[in-house]
C-alpha cells in the first residue's frame, strides 16, 4: 500500500514521477504544488507500507497491544446488552435456515449486518454450538477491531500523517476506554465502521486506479447496508475521493464510485419489492413502515440540556473517556479552520468533515441518540486528533525560517507538550482500561442462564419471557425457539407471537426480569402484567443491575389450550 499527494488542482503541472533509485522506498518524496501558494513546492512522503519495516513494526506492536487490551476479560465486561443478543440471535437464525431473523423480520435494519455476523460465527458454532451465545461470541469482534485498527493506520499514512502521528491515531482508536468498551460489543456499528474505513482507504489510494474508487463506492454501500446511519458519512468520503483522485480521471472516478454505491444500496429496496413488502399492506410488514418507525422514534432531547436522554448518553461517553471525543472535536475544528493554509488540514478534510457532520446530527434536539452512535465517529475522531497534534508539532518544530540556536528550545517545547499530554491522558486511560480488563459485570446473567437450564424440569414445554441477551442461552438449554423462549418485545408487538398467547400473561410460566425488561415493561402491557402477577424465585446480583427469575403466581384462567393448564412448577 502506498500514499502520495494528489496533483495540484490548477495549473499545467503533471503528477510527480517516481522517486529516484537512490531514495529508499519508505522515505521517497513526491513534489506537489501547494494550492495556497502556487510558487511553493511541498514534499510529502510516498510510503510503501508493505515494504516499510518501521511502519509494519509500529503497526504490529500497536495491534498486539490493542488486541490484548480489548480481548482480556471480554466476556465479563461490559454488561451484556439486548442489542447484542438481538443481532446474534438473528445471525443464528440465518445460520440455521430460520430466515432473516428469529422472529418476523420487519425491516428494522438491513439484514446484511447480521449476515456478516453469521459468517464470522459460523465455524465456532459448528465446532461448539453451545458457545453461540453473546459473551463467548464477543471474541469474533476482535477480528473486526483488528481490521479497523490497521486501516486507521493505513489511512493516516495515506492522508500524509507522519509515522508517529499514524501510530497515535491507531492508539487513540484502539486503546481509548470508550473504544475498548464499545468495540468489544456485538454491534452492527463496528462492522459498518470497518467497511467505511476500507472505503476511505480505497478513496485515498495513491495509485488512483479507477477500480479503487469503484471499490470505495462498493465498500461504502456495504457499510450503509450494515448500519444505515453510516449514510451521513458519505459526503466526507466524496471529499476525500475528490482530493485524492487524479485530475484527468476525477469525473470518471467519482461517477463510478457514486454509481457503485447507489446500485449496491438499491438492492435493499429491490429485495423488499420482490417480496411484496416495499409498501404497507394488509397482513405483511414493509420497508416503508420500518423506515417510518425509525424516523418517528421519540427524540432524546438536546445533547447539552441537563436531564435529557441525549445528555445522559453524552455523560456516559465522557465517563469512559473525555480525551478522544473532546480532543477530536477540537482537532476537527482546527483542521477545518486552517484548511486554506495547511496541507495537513486539506489532507484530513474528509475525516474532519465526517466529525462535523456526526456532531451536527447528534445535536439535533428532535433526534434519537443511541449509546452506540459514537462508534462510527471513533476512527475519524482519532484521525483528526492525531492530525491536530501533527499540525501543532509542525508549528512548534519547523514553521518559519530555521534558526539554529532556537532548535533546542523548539525541541524542548515539543517534548514538554508531549509529556504534559501523556501525564493527562495515561492515568485516566489506565483506570478505564483496567476496569474493562478486571471487572465482572455479567455474573448475574451467567447465574440466571445456569438456573434456567438446571431448575426448570421441562424446558421444552416451558414458556419464558426473556431479553435477547439470554435468548440463545435458553435455546441451547433446550427451550423451544419462539413459542418457548420468547423475546419479551414480541409478546406485545409481533402478531405471530401474540396469537400463540391467547391468555396473555396467563400463558406464561416465567419472566426473566433483567434491567432491560424492567425498564421497557411500562410500554408493553403483556410484559408489565407478567411482572405484576409473578414472584421472584431466584435473584442474581444487586440493585438496578440484578436479574430476577419470576414465576407466574396467578392461577391460569379456565378454558382451552395453554391458558387451561395448571401453573408451572
């Protein structure tokens, strides 16, 4: 992989030729006219990444550190989430031929994301089917983290950052406590970020082949089809492609990328159309209804207003790490403000624009802000923060006419700035990463899963309301998928499930009251009634994070079917 500057946007100059034979491949330079001053020539390194031992060594060392920190204690921290269970259960459904979801697929997200999860977890599920549960399958996310971290380094070098700054970007992306926590979890956002980083790497390809730009469009479309919120980053990708494409083929490159992205993205509505589920109709779900639901979700409030849901999400991000979000925003602002005068700012215009767009979307007062939203900003925050550090280092060390007697003072100032930053960052990151590597937040879930597999005498005929974090545990313990182990949302929202529960909560045996179930029960009548008419038989954990196994206590109503049978043991 190589990196070079794009040609000057104006003037008759031709692209720079190859480096002279005397120059090593890893330190060759390319002369490019600076648009801010046409009389000036700027030299930038052309890095042949695969042949550069220092780059390979630095990237390899950082990758080993990232995998160690993210992989250690990955099954115990953070707390299992219902979203993780949902995506993995849908991947299980794809693997086992049950369709696109373990219940009715209703176009909540494009299915490509959990189809990729199904591919990643396929071999482990064949070797040890009982490990196809959320905590063990988090290990596959290390593959995604590794690929994304390497691409952050490659992209940084292709955007002309010096080696140390590229290493800093990779470390920021992979070792921030915020990254360690969120990149461990089985979220579609992590997969989408990997594809979008690939698109940026191809868009900034120094060889400028047309197929690289077509590939960038294709990778971007896969990213959007993995998690549709990545759509807002596409303008930043186009800016990167425009700046790094050859002037003579720029129109073809951008047109090809847009075409590849659009045609691939249209496969989703085409799929819905072929199934007769594009538009609303009687007796079926539709893509239109799925989009309408996502667009009409209640807003989380203004991000900076105390007490709103969005502000709570922001507090949770800053609880783990303030340096990467706030420093990245500052770096993006610096780069965007100096884009006319700084070559580094122009090179990083795409990532800086991505940070700005994502920040503006998060600031919408009427929008819904999920906790995993920040995942798609992490690589761009790391790149612009490292780019801002590189610009600052350049200003301290090299700006202006060199004066020999001032060189030691400039170097001392640079060392002082670096030491100050390290003193501020390292202790905070150490505490955050140490928590992620030592805490056990999932003991209540493991104990609840073990109890349900051990104490219920006839799991094949029991009906249990449970969140998706535990759904696959119950399936592997012998509970019947769907009518036996019931994802609690579906008891109220899926007609295919409600038809099997004519007596409502009376047809249930147990409800597993995890924090997610207790929080969302207020909007789900059947779940709320099941909690009200049940008593705990086992409780694991304490406080708000406890997991209760509650048995339905009110005798079933007389009648036929499930509602007529006696109370569960």
